[in-house]
C-alpha cells in the first residue's frame, strides 16, 4: 500500500489536533458535571442528566444543526463571540473541536461518574474528620481513586472525536486543511472514482490510532492502580 499523500497527512494531523482539543476542553467540565450528578441533590438534576446524555440519542446531524444555528456567524452565541472576542467556530477547526467535544461529553461524564460511584465514602469521611478541607479531600483522596475512570473517559472522548462525522460536517463542512478530518476525508474519497486507496489508507491509520489510544489508557490505568495498591 502506498504511503499517505500530503493531503492525507494533513487530515490525520487535523484529526489528532481536533480530538486532543475536544478531550482537553471537556475534561474539567466533565469531572465537575459527573461529580454534581453523582453526589449532588438539587432541583433539576434529572433534567441536567438528560441534557448531558442527549447527544448520545440525537442524530449527530441534529446536533450539528443546533451548533450551526447557535454558534454560526449569525447565531446568537456565535455572533456575540465573533464581535466581542473575535472567536469564530463555524467552518473552522475550532468548530470541529466544539462539535466533537459535545458528542463525546456524555461518554466522558458516564465513565467518570461510574468511577465516583465506586469510591468508598468512608475514606473521604476519615479525611474530613481529620480537619481536611473538602477541596483538599477531593484533590488528595477522591481524585486519585477516580483517576482510572477519568483515563477511561478521556480515551472514550478522544475515540469519539476521532470518529465523529455527522455533527462536524454539518457545522463546519468538509474543507481540506481546515475542517477535513479523517472521517470527512474518507467520505470524500468514497465520492470520487479511484478513491478507494486513499479511503483504505486513512481507515488503517484510524484503526492504528484507536488501538494505540486504548493501549496507552490501559497502561496508564495499570500504573495508577499499582501506585495506589496497598
């Protein structure tokens, strides 16, 4: 099989850039929302839970359309950000990262939430009785215990971003060098005669990246479990 063309390398680099940006942008909000949903008791908790998981059940094209309406140049949020801060999402790689972050957010939150649910609350209570501030208890007791779940959620978010197509192409189109990620490039190759080779090369690259991400996640999780083993 021939090596990747310059255009294909661009799509690969852009996919990694978008996926890493989406994962990083989702991480802190994901931990906060997961903790809020698992430990919080407040009015509207069920509605928040539904809203967070909505991208899992909505067609990705619908999510992309909502993003285009809200964050497009003429949308209420998009026009405000463009005029006040010069931030533009529509038809930019940043818009692809936003779409990927939203589509992968439920997977990130779910993994972290399950990890929080498995934490022995007696360990946190013991730290609290010794006078530790709740924030310090979270940073020194809870966070290390839920780290495997955080790593799993990060991998799921990254993998979802690497494979996202519907929301991305609806919101930011398929612009080579700007918004054309691996899935969009594969789709473009399938639309032209003789594009099977390029589609196959990018498919193998996508599989290799996904396997590498899973292996790295498992390796890091094992290191974390070993470090906190009694």
